[in-house]
């Protein structure tokens, strides 16, 4: 954990919470858009959500395990509320008009609620695994392991809560296959793009948020 001044902590906190909210909202919208890849059913959300785990691991590295939990809780409710609004306004990828907000959309609400539960459980699991392994010499072991475990828990919880016996016939029939394929692609995206994405985000935090003198650096 880094020793930060109050202004540094506020900047880092704002950046990381905002990043969590943006990725969660985008993923909750993109998961409504299924497509086929190599003959398997998946959703576009599989390519965006893994970046939440990059943000979580950076949060643990910068603030420590306890503070990271607080950041997760701060991001959770705004993200779910915005996700519901976006999901209703742009249901199935089509703008539905502002009048759609006047009616309760149970399908979108289930997605938002499932995201709430899965995000909470998956992120806390991710934090626990990362915190236990972060002291290893191989810096990549902790974030890679936490990503594998966190994504597995998150995917199982999200798809079962959101789409089991869903009012959407396609998602109700195909969610186990979609969940499996999503998990595989999440791992491909997470681990295949992990090093450059992690490095870029860490460098942003170094250059823009944390460093106050040229002699100080950020250890990865």
C-alpha cells in the first residue's frame, strides 16, 4: 500500500471509482447484445467487464485491502442505478424514448440487480485473492489469479440471477452456454491484454495522480 497525501488519495479515488462505474454501466448494457463467435453464443459484455478487475487490482495495490472494499461499495450503487436507466432507455440496443422510464422494466432490473450481487461477491473475492498473493516476487501472479477466480464467481452469479427463467426466451434458453463462453472470453481478454492494460493504467496513476516530486516513483 502506498503512502498518499489527502489530495493524491482524492484524485486516485475519483479516478478509480469513476472507472468502475463506467465499465459496469457499459458491461450491463453490452450484455443485452448477444452474438455468435465461432459458432458459440456470447455477448459484447465479455470484452468490457474484465477491465473492472484491472481497476480492482490497482485499487488494492494503491489503497490496500480495506480501503479497496470501501471504494467498491462507493461505486456499486451509482453504477447499478445508471445501468438501469441506460438499459431501459436503450433496451436491446434501440433507443426507447424517455417515456420508457415511466414503466418498470423487470428484464433490465434483473440485469441490474444481478450485476449488483455479482459485482459485490466477485470483487470481494478478487480483493481477497489479490491481497493474499500481492507480496510474491512475480507481480503478475496476484492480479492474474484474482482475475481468474473473480471472473468465475462473477459470471456464475450474474448469469444465473439475471437470466434463469428470464422473460427473454433466447437468454432463458441459452444463458448457461453464454455464461461459459463469456467466462472463456473474459479470461482471454483479461490475461491476453492484462500486461499492457495494467501497465498503462498504473502509468497514468503514476504520472497524473500520485507523483509529487521527480525523485519519487511508484513500485509495481
